[in-house]
C-alpha cells in the first residue's frame, strides 16, 4: 500500500500490533508528559464551543492572502484517546486571525486513527466551529479514515464530511456521485481559485470527474489536495509515490492549471518541483507532523501568497502551544511552537502572471492616444511606437506640439550598425506600445547612438522656475556592467556646471542629468537656479531586465523622486528652484562631461514626458 522508501503508518483494519503499540505507547507518553506540565494536561481535554468574536472576513481583492493547510490529526482522535483541544485552538486561530487574510483551509486527511463513528462524533463538534464562522474549507479522506477506493459506499467519514456538510458553504462547488471527491472555490487577489479535494484513492470515474471540473473552470488556478501524492526523504527532497505517479500521469501533468499539490500521509515534510507537459513548474508538497509531540498538536501550515512580490512564504506553527503561557509550556511543547527548518519555513518564487498566462493571460492595457498624455503644461512628449521591429531609429517628433523634436541622431565613431533600433517592448502601463533599444557604453571606447534636440528648440532655454515633472519608462538589460555602463544618462541637458559658473566637486558634469549609477541606482543630479552647487536625489538598486517608470517632481522648491508611482527616501530638503540652462540641447540616451559625450545608454527607453509644473501621482503616465 505504501512504498517502502517513505515513512507512513499502516492502514488500520482493526488495530495491528504496530498501530496498537504506536497508539498505546505514544498516547500514554503524551498523557504522562501532559501531567508533568500541569496546565498542558488540563488544556488537552477541554474543548469549548467559543470562537473569536472578530469572525472570519477575508479580503477577496488583496494581493496578499493565506491558504491554511492541516495534515494528519489522527492521533488526537484515536478510540478512547480523544484530545480535541489542539484542533479547536488551531480553528479558533484561523477564525480570529485577521492580519494574514486567511481565505481557505485544506485538511489533508487521516482525520481519525481508526475511522470509527465515535471518533468522527468527536471530530465533528470541533469542525462545527468553522461552519458557524462561515470558514471556507475542504476535507479529504485518508487511509485511516476509509479503505478501498471512492466506490466504497457509506462510511462514518462520508456521514461526517460528505457533500451534505458543505451544502450551505458558498465555497462548495460540488462532489462526485459517491460523495468522496469535492471541489471548492475561493476568491483572492481579485480572481477565482479552484481547490480539488480528492479521495485517498479516487477511482477512474473520480479522475474523469476531476478533469471535467478543471475543464469547467478554464481560467482558474488549481490547488490539488489529497492524502497521498509525494513522500519525502530525510534531506527534505520529495518524490512521487506509486499512487502519486498515477495521479501525475492521469490528471496533473496535462492540466496546466494545477500549479500546487498538497498531501499528508508520509513523513517527514518535504517538497519537489516537476515540469508539466506545458513545461511549467508544479510544486508538490508533503506535510505531516503526526510523528511529532502530541501527534503534531494540530499544527497548521500557512501559505502566504503575495502576488505583488511574486512569492509564497510558507510557515508552520502550532496555535494550541502558542496560546499557552511560555512559562507553563513543558519541555517538549516548547520545541513545537513554530517549526523553522527549511522544509517547514521557506519561500517559493512564483511569477504568477507568467505561470498562469497559458490559461488566464493578464489583460493587456491598450495603448492610449498621445493627445491624452499632453496634459496642461506639457513641453515635450516623445514616444516610439508604430515602427517595424528592429528597424533603425530616426528622429522623434515632439507630440506636445511645442516644437521640441528630437531632431538629431548622433552616433559615436566606431559604433556598430543598428546601435539604436525600434522595438515593441514596453512597460505594461506605458501609453505607447514601443520603445528605443540603445546598445551604448564606454568600454573599450565610447560607442552608441542617441538623440538630441535641435539648436533653438524652445525646451533648451526653459528654466522651470515654477516647478516641473520629468517622466520616463526604462528597462536595464541583463548584460548591464558597472564598468561599461555606469552613469549612463537617460535624459540630460547639454552644458557643464563650470560653463554656467557653478561651483562643484565635479565642475565638468552636466547641468541636468537623470542617470543610473554603477549599482543601478537612479540619480537626478541638477544645478538649480538658486544654488551654486548640485542638488541630488538618489534611488535604490533596481533589478535587471524589468520595466520601470521614473518620475521627478519639483513643486517650485523641493524635488521628489518616484519609481512606479512610489516616492523614494533620499530627496534633499534644501530648497531647489528651477534648472540652470545654457540654452543648449537636451540628450536622450546620451551623457556629457566637459561638453563631450562620455557615455551612451545601454537598455530600453519608452515614453518620455516633460511638464513645466508638478504633477500628482494620479497624473503620471503610469496611472
């Protein structure tokens, strides 16, 4: 029944000597330790019907939500060895925990040790807490709850956790005719998620039903729960069991929507990742703590999804032990408050949009007309859509109508052909669906192509005395090199500080530059009208190969740097009024030192807009 390479308890068919010795000796040991601990023993036999008064009210739209998972609780419900308090404490924790935004609980089976009606009678009173609070949850049968496959007929398990129990739950979707396989949905992060809760041994009809349920929810990510899929080795790595291989072949691998499977049955805990037929990752996790103190004490594993950060942070804790005063915990309980090994406390990196794109592609924001971007005060608006992919880039008209065209294409000597090209790549929230690909640098010599305004362009003489907003979309390539690409300018103004009579430790630097340091930090370094020295705003290190939006906003006295609409911290408090000018050109993708180009941009630049007043965040092009 169970592969020898994984550890599990034998199926009860009436207690075997092994199960009898495990149940009797471990149960006795727990009772003795509980008595030694004083309050622990008392708590173990209490099970009040109270629940947290705050209730269970998950936020269906937050990008952060939590899936709670509970594995084998069988040793808490073993013939006359009934200890409901740990289970009740875990449920009360889930009901009352508001900060984690817990949206669903999945029990992984082996609820009881022997599948007896008396054991389920004790269990059901604890699960009633969830029903009263309206918690969305699922339960599956384990090999200690039932025997055979899902065509076994009526059992105490089915009487307790069959479809009739979930009939009034909004999350319950349906069940197989036999009642042992169910499906559920919950809303989180603004979308519907599907939970398949499969029997310990689903029949061919059960597998066919599961395929139909997935097909009926073609855009929903699927979490598959059952009692057995993978088992783990002592190093935390996991592998499919024989039954798990059958589920993989018959159900999981060809259904791209299944991205996470959860099972109990074996111990220790562990995990693995397999590629499905579509070439996408499926995370397969085994979670079981029945072999630990107090039969696992109804430990819960919390899967904290964060779609903003593209991670799932996983932790394991025992609410029952957590609730005990630290001074009153016995020695064994103190070791089980929270598990922190790398199989119990870890993070998964999941690019959810990419992983789900095959069945639920994120809607593309359509391009927005240029006229909508020309807000009052716009002095220049350049965008680069509407061109053939890879074509050599030419001058860029100013779509504001102010005559500030990027009329000149400048190429450094020795630059390879097609150093500046058009591409359809763009920030997902960029108005124009296109960008310029620059392939410049300064090693071994300055090379690349950039654009600049023509002599006499009105923007050249602008002082921005009453404030300004500069915006740009950009992406730093994976081959960015701090030696070859540091201090590359996105937007800069011709003319040096020294030529303008300014004092500086770097007198030959340009009067205005929006640049990237060697550490990929944004820098807005300018010489205001009211200062002899520079005023500098700093950003932080930015990841490579990712689109960003930057905005620099000056309200007439102070300047704030924003990335993706978020204000950064290193903004100077000294008043900075306007921008000094020598009425020289502006450069897009070029940077000067002592009036000579010393660096050309390497990366992508999308829409760029310059406005002669401060804009609110909700007025940015990214909004």
